[in-house]
């Protein structure tokens, strides 16, 4: 039995791919830090420490794009890539969860 096939990623430059990857890493760390979703301070502390290096890598990816003359962020294409890479779920971990209904 074959695993499900995911839709192909849109055509991205290497710098755009790096930008998306680093952005998702930052989102993942922010989701782990989120006090509305966390369970312990140590896990949040470790995620906050990792966030520093991931944010630096994101900055470097954007600087690389800028230096290569990639002045435009093609939001539609990059949003499609984020959706394929589960960005909506990953970004959802950064938000405050809905209030419980009673």
C-alpha cells in the first residue's frame, strides 16, 4: 500500500524555500511557547531558547533573498506552499484556543 500523495509544492527559488522552512521553524517554536497551550515551563524555556537561533536563520533567509534581488514576496505562491506544508495547523498553535463551552 502506498502512502498518500501530497500535492506538489509550487515552484520556489532556493531562497524562498529557505524562507518558508525557517518561517515554519519559528512558528513551531512559538507554538511550543504559547502559554495557552503549554503544560510546563521547562518545555517553553527550551522552545524560547531555540526560537533565538531559528529567528536568526529566518532573518538570514530574508537577507539572502534581498541580496539576490528578490525584492517581492509572492504571497499567493508562498501561502500555497505553507498550506501544503501544514502551515495552517502549525500557525494555529500560536493562537489562543477557543473558550470551552459549558
